C-alpha cells in the first residue's frame, strides 16, 4: 500500500513538471516526453486525467499559449522543473541553502 502511495506522488510530480514544460513554446511534446522519460501512452493518460495538461495542449494547438519570461529549467539541487526568475538556478530558498551548505562542505573537506 505504501508503495502505491509513493507511485501516486511521483506521478503527480511528473504531471506538474509536464504542465510546466508545456508552457514553454520552445519545447515540443516529443522533447518534453524525452525530458520526463515518459511514453506516448503515458502522456495521453496524463492529458486525460490532468486538466492543466489538457488545457496547455489545447492552448498550444490554438496558439494562445502565453509567452513566458523565462524557460523552465531543472533545479540544480533537487532536479524539479521550475520557472526561474532571471538566472535562478534553484527552485526554492531551501534548495539554494542546501546547495550552499554542500558547497561549503566540499570546500572544507
Ligand atoms: Zn529544488
């Protein structure tokens, strides 16, 4: 039961990332599937149950996708996809701190 719960979490995270990546006009669906390592069938299932993904696909089809200021990129610390402000490399302050701490440790060791 616990494992199923974890699988569900992972799927939801993947869907959040896919929805985010779909906002970028520079990535096509094939590239997004490759980045997220998901197959055609899985992608269709996601679009079927996730309203945000379905809406983004529709917006892409109609060409009404709003231009983003920046492209989504993976966080250097946790690997989650996020929308950076300027040259942000981390998705959150927590991740930034984690990265700084491990950089400190590397310097002192
Ligand atoms: Zn992060």
